[in-house]
């Protein structure tokens, strides 16, 4: 994997972490240790891996309800993802160079 270019916590309560990298993948990881009985078990392996970008992922934004996130990158594309299904819901194109930032309106 390459260097991480984008890191964002899920919306409240911030239990999950999304990272985007120059390896063109987005990883969903649990940011807060899982409790098994009275023992906290830290997990570092991705829960889900999202792959569709043709170049580095440069930014990620999470919707307020945590059901979707958007990603952008060097491939000049903007993708809207369904977190649970692990699929893209929509793709926007038309930029003439890489897209470096994304954010949901009103957030």
C-alpha cells in the first residue's frame, strides 16, 4: 500500500475510520476497540475495502447518517458509496484534472 492521502472519522459517534490511499483503495476500520465481555479488543484490519478509483484517493467525506460517503481522486472522478453494500451509488465526471476535495452540503 502507498501513503495515506485522506483520513476521516465517521459522523457521530466517530466509531469508524475511513482512509484513502495512493493504492487507489478506501479502507473502513473500527476506530474504537470492540468490547468482548469486559475486554477491549483492538482491531487494525479493515472491515470493508472499497475499490473503484483508477488513481490515488485524495479526499473522503461521510454523510451525517453514516450510510454513505463520497470519495474523489486523481482519476478526476467523484464517487458516492453505500457503506453497507460496498458499492458505488453514483459517479460524477467532467473535471479536467484531479479532484482534491469533497464535502456534503450543509455539513
